[in-house]
C-alpha cells in the first residue's frame, strides 16, 4: 500500500469535508431496511477525540457516531444542528 504524506492528496480525491457531488445519498432507500454505510475521513485531532470518547463510552466508532447523530439537537427554524448557524459556517475542512 502506498503511503501518502498528510499534506498530499491522491489524484482525483476530494479534500476532507468537501461535499462530493457524485456521491449523493439520495439513492439510499430507508425502506429497504439495509444499513447505510459510508466511509469518512477525520482530521487527526477529531479522530483522536472520536477514538477516546468511544473508548470511554465502551462503544465502537460506528456506535459512537450513531449515538451522536441520535442525540443531535436540531434548530426548529433551520433544521441544522444547533451548533451551526448556516450550512457554510464551517466552510471546507482542510
């Protein structure tokens, strides 16, 4: 396996946090009963926070992400998480 330095990206790959237009979740059918699977990338500090928090909670990483999503508070006026003022608030992650 080829190792890529943190400052480099593979040709054709997207930056972490940038929406990938070709990968819309609109093709997912919750009526199918199948679990939704995706691959995500985290910045190093965020990855460590996820890993350590999941360990403390005795959850898998997937279980931790699911717990966060299930308990996320949404603003009634925007439908966004309460920690976001607008969809572009955080911009593109580096």
